[in-house]
C-alpha cells in the first residue's frame, strides 16, 4: 500500500508543484516540463506497481448491471477527454471537460471496484481532479468559452469515444479484468 500512496503523492506533486513552488518552477525554466513529466511517469509506475501488489478484497458486492453503467460512463469520460466538448455544440461552454472526464472515469472505476486499493487509488485521483479544477478557477478566474461548434462534431467525437472504449476495453481485458464481462 505504501508504494501506491507514494505514487499518488507523486501524481499530486507533479501536477501542483508549479503553483505551490512558483519561484522554483520558474528558476528551472523550460526544463520544468520535463521534470513534471518525469515525476508523473514515476508516480504512474508506482501507482500501477502498488495497486497490483496490494492484497485487497471487495468491501461490498455490487450488482452486475453496474458493469454496464460503468462502460457507458467510460464512453462519456473518453468523450469529455477528447476535443469534442470544445469543438461541438453541446458542451462548448464547459470550462474543464478533460478534468470532468477524468472524474467520470475515476468514479466509474470506484463503482465497479469496491476494494480498498481501488477506493484509495481512484478516490485520490477523483479528489485530485476536483482540487485541480478549484486551483485553476482561483488562479484564472476569468475564462472565455470556445466558440459554438456543430452537433456533427459532437456526434463524430462521441462515435470515436465508443470505438476507443471498445479498443481500450479489449486491451484492459488482456492485461487485467475484462470490463465487458468476457
């Protein structure tokens, strides 16, 4: 569990150190992006290793239909993490579609993984995304929405999200549990 928590801490550090230590970040200059990327990469590796190494058990039994709701939520998560909301007509006024998609993704994983390791990992990632939205909104209170796009763009990116969900689900099933129940 310690490795998992260190990975999560590095994820937070890699994202927040620019705002927490602005002078140090500025002193590093352009290399700061590389430092952030390295911190995040190490954090992700530690989260994966830590998560896979924890002997965890389900705290509750969830109904089987939640797997289908999870998969639908993942379609929307991938859509929100795509350029769709900023290019389409439905969500072009949304300020943080990518972070919203991340929140949907992490909450969906908590719903179908009611074990302590998943609750810690995906709960911490959900809290990070919410904190990121708050920090960005406070640092940059004024914001101009993207120009309104077309419904066709929304449809195109939603169709792409469905295809990506299937591809990611197949890969997920090859390296871990299948999200499709196969």
